[in-house]
C-alpha cells in the first residue's frame, strides 16, 4: 500500500502561526522523511519507551490490513428475519409517541437480534475493535425512520450516547446526532474549518467519542473510501523503531479547543497507558485529530497558542504514514485482497485502538451526501462503529433530520471558530 500518493486538497491551506514547523493538514511524505532524518542525525533521543509503557502490544487489536481478512470477517449481513424484526421495532417505537432521545433497548426491542449486537459490541471492546453491519433497507424509510433505526440498533451495541456538540441553533443542547455532507457548494470554502464538510480527504485521526458510528444514506460518484488502521499495530512499530516518539506522544501537547474561552487550548497527551488491573488487561489509547495542531481551512492554529515542536510534527506524520501502511478498507467498494467491500451495513471500530481516514470523493449529487462511502446505488447503507476509549458510550456520529428532543439536533453543522468543538 503506497504512502507517497500526492493528494490535491480543494480547501485553501490554513496559514501557520509564527514559529510553527513546516507542516500542514495535508501530510507530506518527503517532509516527514527529511524531518525524521534530521532529528535522528541530531541524536540525543530516548532509545526505550517510557517507564511502564509496553515494548510490544499483543492480541486481536494488533492487526494489519494486508492479512486481517485471513482470520477475521468484519462484515455482518442482516437476514430477512432480522430486518423484519427491525421493521417491527420501528413500528413499536413510533406507536409510543416518544421523541428520538427516548430510543433505548426497551423502546426499540430486538429480542432475537439483540444477542448478535451484544456479540458485536464485545468485538468492539475486546476483539479487533471494528465491524460492519450490512443490509439495512434505507430506501424503504423516511429520514426520521432511518434515524430511529440507526439510534435503535446502536442502543443495543452501546446504550449510553456521547455528545457531538453542546449547541443547537445557538442554544445550549446535548447534540448526539450530526449530519455530515459536502457544504462547499453552498458556502465559500474559506468559511469551513473541517474537512468533514468538504469533499477533501480526511487524514488518519481518531474522534473524541468512545464508540463512533457513521450511517451513510447516499453514495458518492467516486472516491470516499473509509480506511481503518490498528492503533496498537502503529504503536508497536513506533515502539520498535522510534521509541523516542512514544515519549513525545505521551507528553503534554497544546491542543486547540476552537471555542471562545479565556484559554484557547488545553494541555494533554495524545497517547495514554492503562496498566493491567484485576478486571482489565494492559492497554494503550491514542486520541487525536491532526487539525487541532496544524489547523484546517478557515480555522488555522491561533497565533496565541504555542507552536508545536519539531518532535511533535514528526510524531503527527509518523502516525499518519504508518496508519497508511497498515490500513484496511472499512467501508466502500474498493477491493481488499481481491474481495469488494460493499456498502449496506454497519462498521464498528475502536478509536483508541483504530485510526480512521476518509479519501477524497466526488459527488453523485449535491442534495444529500454522507461521508465515508463509495458504492453503487443498490447496496449503499453503511454505519461505522468505532470504540475510542475505555467506556461504553456511543457517538451516533453522522446523521440527523431535525431536533426532536434536547438530545437530538444539528442538521447541517458548519464548524467555525465558535462551534467546532467535536468535528474532525
């Protein structure tokens, strides 16, 4: 898998603040290699991982795209009986007259499918960290009904919903659903501060939720393939070849918060180590979005935030290019090991243990386009679940029709400096 392909970005490059290393949102392989060679030549770098950190991680969460399909089938195809059970659950929930925020295991009953969804949930937390469910009948339903299906199925996988945003139409709200589509046709490119709302490539990143899912209701004309990479496999490679970067990643970083606040950034590591306990094995977790350190489009890194260091710039590129070496296609019609991965399902992956990228895509139409997908018009539903932390929470991540309770909202979010807290 090539890591040196040149990608053209439609969105204008965000200007760099004073003192920032030569790095932007678009990763540059040659600059990464030159920076790495320069820093190695300078020397005085740690030769072992930080005390307490593992030299190597083992288990199902360590996988490579080249061979993971040999031992793990991550696609679960719903059968007619299960789809009919979902239809019955939709009818039952609508009969209750409740708002979407009340969707739970009890109000969206799936007596037979529930066991399978709990098995998939265990795969997120303790297995490979991602899966796909295919076959939802998206064209048979209204947008509201598709939201009911999406949130209802998700309730059986992870019952507690995480927050996408804290405002809706300028008012305080716990937004758990957001609609991702290309907005550049209706907005000047200079007003958009996240690649999620453009057709641009989203480079490898993790989202801020514990489990992140994506429900695709339409496909692009071309491109938009979703790629996943094992965080633990990337960790092992860095620990073996550049342990100094494990130090860098586990130290404090100045992360922009894109909020109007007295302090425009928070200090925290990107890499966390969780020692083994009586109930949990040893784990590491990575959580970061590249644009929080280099900016994107209309949201450049502010000049009053300390610039990142050369070591941090190298670490950002190292994560991306190693993930680009070990990835697997999570959702799309591109072929992996000769087998097409079609749309029409749910993909789940663990973001402390899986990095995610979306390729640049081109529109089939400009009315309704959802991120993460590529495929034909017949088989086109894809939901991606990603486990991102140690807690069992669900970020219902990529779709909303309208606000029906305080827990649902944000129909067409455009991240700007005042409201871009959780968008990558």
